[in-house]
C-alpha cells in the first residue's frame, strides 16, 4: 500500500533545493582546481562527497553508533536539482547520479505515481528580471532537462530564489506546470474558492479577500492562483520558522527533535493538512555535518508514526485540491528582504562587510539588458533570404 493511502489526514513534506553554480572554465570546459575546497579538487566534488552522495545512502544508527539501516533520502523527500548541477553529477559522479534517479523512481511508486522531483528554470535565472522570451526559454529548457533525466514531464517547477511575479507564474501555468513553492511572505492575500466555481477563470469581483501581507498565511494547505488568460497554478507556501530552524538554528542536530518539530506544526483540526519546509538541499550534510543522517532518522520516525504520513506535493495536490485562491506580492523572493533588489541594485544584502557595497549591480544589469535587447532587435531585422 502506498504512503498516500494511510488513514490520517496529516501529511509532512520536506523539500530540498539542490544547486551549485556552473564552475567550468568556459575555455577549457572543465572545473579547475579550487584550493579552498581542499582536500577535494573543487567545490562540486567536495559538496558531492559531503551531501549529494550521502543523501543517496544515508545511515541510520543506534545509540551505540552501529549502522542499523542505509536509506535513500531522495525517495522520501521532495527535491529539485539545478539542471547544470545534475549534468555535472551525471558526468563526474555517476553513482550519485544513479542514486538520485533511483530515489525519484521509488518516489513514484510510494506516492501514487507522483514524482518527488521538481523541475527548475534552467540557469537559476531571476525570472521576474528576464523578458518574456528569455523566461519562456528558461522554462522550456527546464522542462526538457527534467524529461531528459527522469523520462516524464514535471508536475512542479522551482523558481530560482523563489523569485516570482504574477507574469512568471502565469508562464509556468501556460507550460503545463501544476504547482510551485514560495515563501510565506510572498503571499499577498487569499480568499475561499466559491463552491462549484471553475478553477480556470478569476472571479470578477474584489470581495472576500483576506490580507496576508504580514506572512500570516496558513501554510498547511495549497492555494490556487488564477489568471485572466484562463490558466491556473497551485502555490504551496512553505513553513517559514521551521525552514529557518533547519537552515540556521541547528534543528538538524537531532533527527528526533527535527521530526517532533515538524509534527508540532499541525493545527487542532480534522481537515487535511500538509506541514512542509523548504531549504537549500546542501543543509543536509554540507552546511550541517551529518545532516543527511538527521534527515534519514526524522523520516524514519515519521514513517513509523501512524498518525502522520509522508507526502510529496504532487500526491497531496491530487488528493486535496485547493479550496482557497491567492494573489502574490510581485517581485519578491525567499532570500532578499528588499524583494529582488539584490540582483539589480545596492540594496544592502552585501554580507555585512564594512565599507563594502554593490553599486556595480545596477549598471552591470542595465548593460546586459541593453545587450540583450540590441541583440534581439538585430536578429529580428536580419533576413537570411532577402526578397
């Protein structure tokens, strides 16, 4: 019997966003030695050894530190790998790559045919800062890359830095993406869907909205975001405090406490609920040593608890469609308090280094945008076969 068929209406999902920037020398098409990654050749190799590989074969030990079980975490969490990172793993760490594919395959068996792997926009681009043509390219390449590795179209897509605006999400929906994840502070307002109301046409009135600008959105249920073009996408807003505790507050020091913290996130209600968190996947073993072991043990405790169930987003959405719709705060992300300014202005997200600024951001982006626009105009005016 699949995990989804358990009796309880309480579900838990842990999402890991796995990504590294391309480190290849463009002239040599290889990653050169990086001394700061010693004793490894480079940072990709080091993080693979500390995180990506261990999560494919995570140890569960007893109180005598004896290995009791080795598990593939990828089979039981939700995850996405940046396309460029997954390509590097396929070429340079084939055993780890196979464990990722095996975990994805097992997830479909456990979660009623729904994959735990999400796609990602191809180049980790900040989608609201791209023009429509580039956004479409990034989405299509991300979908194609997903199909190349996993052999099936994706249900969900991760936006780099969860950077989003309404237009970007509409483009996802137009390309068949069913859901995405955002931070709670990215929700603007919500309201119940009218009983019997179609999900493909936004309501014409402006009544019944509940403001969630102070990150008060209920994160235990999905929301529907509808567009004038007739498409819609489901949005899951992850649990912010629990996610921060994983990334920055030492929650991974104890797998038992990790599981207890997640289970404490349920409301006193019989309604279906999904407690879910999202962090950089590198938290599990790279940022936090042995974090993959804490994750494996927490997952084991959750599986053994008959009052809760593991889920992935696709499986939960199939069983419990949204009962509320939402609007988002445009031009926001999970990692910049100023929206998306850290990718286009001297917003203050500079690491707190004295005397350090990023005034170069705006002129660099302006120059690149001008180059893009000029190149597009030039290509549009060329005629290969003049009349």
